[in-house]
């Protein structure tokens, strides 16, 4: 299992690719593949067939996973993209912002 600095519900900004500069909330983290699923980022079209009577088929837009190295966490206090830094507080490891030192 790979260690990842990005966790679920973090706000991230995309730093490379077609969605560069867009922000979103992390919905899912896939540490085994080193990927994350971000809300309204990296949308793909999925053509679905109705399986049961009453189901609707058609083209559905959904989020696809993208590599975690393509996103950077945003500090909630200073609102800047920042790398992971950690600090020991009361015997617990806490993530902090590299710019302002606030807890993330």
C-alpha cells in the first residue's frame, strides 16, 4: 500500500492536464494506484444501456480517477496550493501548510 498525502474531503487544485487551474473536493482516494477522484474534474462520457424496464439509457458524465501527482492540496486559511508538511502536536502527527503554518 502506498502512502498518500492527499486525503478524502481535501480541496485540491489541478496543476497539469486539460483541467489545469480548476479546484475541487476529493471524493475518493485510491492509494494502490496512486490516484484520486475529484468532484467535477476529469469528466468522461459513459454510454449506458438500460438494463431493466423503466431504466434510462444514454450518455452519462462521471468523474474518472487522475494521478495524485497532478493535484496539489489547497490551504483553507491562506487559499494557496501547498505541499505536505507535518508537525508533531501533543504526540500526534498533524498536516500543516508550508506557507502560513496553519493546520490542514
